[in-house]
């Protein structure tokens, strides 16, 4: 099992102090976090994509490219690439370039995103939500397979044999399908034989087992071997020295973030009781000391029938840089070794 981090480059004030960090400092800190994740032996680091004033990650591949020059082993991924509002040609070119810069460490996690600002920004209609993604995913996969392509669709000008370069070092360039909770998305990933990245930010992990089984069944019916049908889990998490310290440090920013999102989506304000329930044995949040977090990862693996990667979303709550760096160190030097020992994973 691989263990990694997904980050949203939020540019908001520290909820405990009210002090805002400059965009320049926030991005500098983010690169330092990726470098530390590489140094402590984590497997992947993903950068989200947003087009909102409180985020700095509208061009995640640029952030990942900056990190590529300062890291050696960690895989560099999107989390997610909002493919519906992007040009698959440019997406492939950008990640192929990242793959060359990083000596074969780039990955795309393609999805629709959790916000809608990208659609009007790039001239797309929300009524085309489903057809945009299906068509662009098809084009991205065909570009991956064919340097010169003849293709036509509804939402983009046709390709008439043009070459799409550069080509990545990895062949094929890894493309995961990032999904939320719709059965159609799980089945699509299985039918295409794509690795699946499931965002589980609330509720209980085991409730996703029927959807993951649907993914595996769809993949088997389409002729894909079980080992090709990898499942990753994206969860909110924050490991610390003690359960109480981790919970107390993370809650203010977590509550603020979800309360603000709730104002847009009609949710009630987030309470400490809800938060603590989600930190429980079956809840979605991976927050606590190293031993408890590692044990929860092991339980999640069992309840979902085996997972290939789990990524920690630690920046949904804005944290002081020093505390974020400490959490990354705990994840790499204390949580990951427990999990790897349990599964007999040797580190080179």
C-alpha cells in the first residue's frame, strides 16, 4: 500500500490566530512540504485544482514541476485535474512534460472537481456536465495511446492526425479516475480499466464497499485482471503526537472550511460533536496519534477489500507551517512504517 498526501493550496488566515500568510510564502511553504514528504519516504503528493479566490492552485502542474526539481522519489499527482473544463491535449502535454522533468514520477487523477467555477470561466455549460467529462476522458486516453490522432467530438475541434508531444517517460502515463459517490463513475472506471481514486471526506469508509465492488465487477466483465483494478482512497487526515493534540489542532480550520462550504450548499454549521464522531473507529477522518491512524488505515483496507494507495488531505484545515511539517514527519516516520510492516512492504 502506498501512503501519500493531497494538498489544496489554500490562501486564507490561520483560524486560531487570524494571521494571513502571503501567497508567495504559502507556495514556498507548500514546496517545502512536498520536499519533506519525499525525504520521509512518502509515496505520493497531489495538488488540487481550484479557480476560487481562497486557493492558489489554479495551475497545479506548475507547482508540481517546481517540486520535481527538488525531490527524488515521490510521485507527483493532480488531486484532481478538472478535466471537464480543460483541453485534454494541453493536460497531456503538461503532465508529459512533468513526467520528463521528474524522471517518470507524474500521474494524472482526472475528475470533475468539487466546485463549478471552472465551467463558466472556460466557456462551458453546466448542462453539459456529463458529456464534457465522458468525451474529454475518452480523448485523453486516446492521446495517451496514440502520438498522432484522428478524433472528433462535440466539445472540441477535431484532430486530423496532428502529433501531440512531448511523450512522457512512462508508457503509459498513469491516469487515475477520481470519483465521489455515483455508481456510474465507479462503473466507468472499471469498464475502462483505470485505477480508481475515491474521495471519502464524510460518513464511513465501509459504506463505499458496494461501489468499489461495482468497480471491480465492471472491470472484470471488461476483461481486466484484478491487479489492474487498483483502488485509492483520498481522506481528510492529520496525524499528531497524541489523539487529543491532533484533534484539537485540526478542528478550528476544519470547522471553518466546512461551515463556509456549507453556506453555499445548504449544510448546517460544523460542530465538534460531528467532528469527533467522524474521528471514531469507522468514521472518515484519519486524525489522531500514529498508532491509531495506522490501525484505522489497516481497518479501511480490510473493509474495502484491499486498497493500493491512501492519501491524506491535510490542508482542508489551514494549519501553521510548522505544525503541517510535523504532521508530514509523523506520517512518514511513524504511521507509514506501522502500515508497511503490517503488509510486509519493504522500503528500498
